[in-house]
C-alpha cells in the first residue's frame, strides 16, 4: 500500500477523543505552518529558523520538519507518501519508467 505499519494501525484504530493544542502554542504554530505552506519541506525549515532565532527561549522553539511530520501523522493518521512522477501528473515514473526523471508526454 505504501503506508507504514504505524499508519495502517492509526487508520484502523483512530483516536476516540479530541486533541487540543491550546496549551502548546509553539506546536500549534508549527502544525499550522506545515499545513499552510505550499512548499512545506523547504519553507517550513526557513520559517522555523527565523522563529527560533526570534524566540530564543527553549520552551517556545518549533519542532524540526521531521518532528512536525510525525506529530501530524500521529494526530491525523495521515502520513506522507512520495511518488516519482511528472510535475504535471502526466506519467508516474514506475515500472519500465522507474529510471526516468523527465516526462515523455509533456
């Protein structure tokens, strides 16, 4: 399926209670940035660095990109799945096209 064992387990057994992030404003901000940024892998780390430099306090530091991805996966049951494919979604680079890095369609 492409999903980890942990993700399948979370989907089969979702939490039955609401999660509140009101007590952890830095984590709430980190998740908001991760979800809202269009290029999260690149932009999140830049925003995190600027935030952490501005807020030198250890208690209000934002988690790393990997940490926030894991937190989002734990809270939602959703985790990242990567597929090598044309940026325009013309062709997936799998099977006989697995070695390709350019689209033959567009």
